[in-house]
């Protein structure tokens, strides 16, 4: 018989104990006191849960309040984080109990969508989460950093200055408002991106020494013209010298955003032309990153794909009504959701492609369904990056009326592909 462990909200004074569980679970090596001070800026105790064995905290889960960009709109979303169980208490049902409690609380709180990044990809589908975005880790070596001739209207030689733009190094704190402006401009049309509060920006730009792991302090470069900053990149370098005293530094791009292709190409021109650098790497880049088209040799980026953002629909009709659709649609879907039964059943989804059309509707019906699928598959397709047709070929979605599958798959697709550069 499984042991029952009480679960309750976290109290403000329990932040250190809460983080200690995560440190054990994730084998953290960062100083506890310093990490607590960082997390204190972001932690919302009322959104945290903990499981207890007597007086000992043995499991944790929390969420952040975000605004999530969805296809053609915005949705309130809970960013799930800090999910952990002590190694001594695994395989005893604690995680499942916490996930069930968290989803129940979120459903009562009014956020229609939950999102997370999975430390282990085999865990969260059982709780109704689906892989909604793919991301690439890129690594470009010396000699392979040539941009294509005419990339974004520029010459193909790294270091060429784009017409009308100035590339300059900047103090990241001094240009903080410009970075926020660029980020929000990109976020407005990029499904998967989440809002950043002033506290999130403070943590992002703080760059404490204990988190550098042998890298230089966080650097910043901006692309600007007479209208202001049009793009920026944050980066660090990891200095390395070979036995022959030859430099083989790695330049690590933490994030790069631009409001137009010219600024985007200009920033990459600059970064790829850095001296003494043998490798330029960038983690968590979008699957449709323009850099892959800027490069003269796409293979030079050596893209390695991984799962990005996982999405879970908490309030199914609200979530489906808050995004737009690429084509007209009128289908009945039959959804299965074991953890939130209110989502289960048959729903009629209706939407028009026109941007001037009324808001999409999703209403419970009793008629015959056109398509049957689980809530995890619906979450995977929600941001427009995972095709319903692909899930059907994996026998995870079932067409009950001929032709309905193609209609739903086309309607839920979106451009650009979803991407969340901010891991939470």
C-alpha cells in the first residue's frame, strides 16, 4: 500500500527548505545561500506546494504567473518549476499526488494553460503535458562561420557592417530598457514566449560570479540605428588556451533577439567574426532560426534538436478560444483527460481565419465526434508547432470522420514555429 504524504502550500519562511529539496533532487552544486537570494526575488509562496513526511519536506512543485504568447493572441499561463522529490522518497506516488493537486489548484485559479521545461522527458506526458516546441543547440566552428552571400541583403563576409546600423558593445544594465523593448516586440508575434517582469529582468542581467562556471562576465552587443535599438545579444566567453598557447575560446550566445532580419543578420555577422574564438555556440534556439538560412553552409551550425516547451491545457475551452487558427474550422473533438475530468468529453471548436472574425468558440456538445485525442496531444499542438497529422501517424490521434484530421491539423498550425528562449 502506498504511503500518504500530506501536501500543502509553502510558507514564506520555508523557502530554504523548499530549495534544499530541489538541490538534492537536481544534484545542485551552486551555493545555497546565494541561490536563495536570487529565488527570493521570484518566488511566490502561494503558488508553491510541498509534500511532507512527518516534519520533513520531501517533495516540491511551484509555478510562476506568466503571459504566454499563443498563435494570434495571449493567454495567462502557469510556468511550472521546482518539481522535485527527495531521492529517498521516489517511486512512492509523491510526484503524481503533487501534480494532481497543482493542476486542481490551477484549474480553480483561472489560468487556462500550464507550461514547463522537462528535466526528464519521460515524466510529464502522463500528467497531460505534450511537447509543443522543438529547439536547437548550435555549435559553429572556426572556418565554418561564413554567412551566405546576400544574407538579409548583406555581403557574405563576417564583419561586414550593415547599412544604416551601428553595432556596438553596451553595458547591459545601462541599456536594460532597450533590451526589454526589443524582447517585448519579438514576443508579441512569437508563440511560446512568456512575459518578463522587472524582477525577472533583474535576475537575468545580474550575472553573479558564482554562476559563471569559468566564463567571462555577461557581455552585451546591440544593433541600432536612428530609430533606436533594433536587436541585441547577450553572451559570455569561455577562455581556453591549448598546450601550444593557441587560443581556442568558446563564445556562448545566451540570447539574441532582433525586430527585423537586417538587425538579426548584423548581430550574427558580428559574433561570428570574433577573434580568438574557435567555436560559437548557442543553446535553445528556435527550430526555424534565421541563422540556419544566413549560413553559407547550414550543416556548419551542427544543430542538435531537443524538446523545448511542454504545454498542458488546464481549462480546455478557454485555452482553445484564446488562440487564433490558420484556416476556417468547425469540428467536434472528443478529449480524454484523466487528471482534470472537466476537460474530458466532446467539444465543438469553431473559428474563422479572418483576423477580423469573432473570437473562436469551444463549446461542449453531445453530437458525434470527428476526432478523438488525449489532452496531452492537444497540448502538443496548441502553439502550432506539432502537427495533429504527425500525432495521428503515431496512433495518438484518431480520425472518426474522413477529412476532419487534415482540417484540424491545418487550422492549428502556425508561423512562426513556437519557441521559448527563457527556461524557468
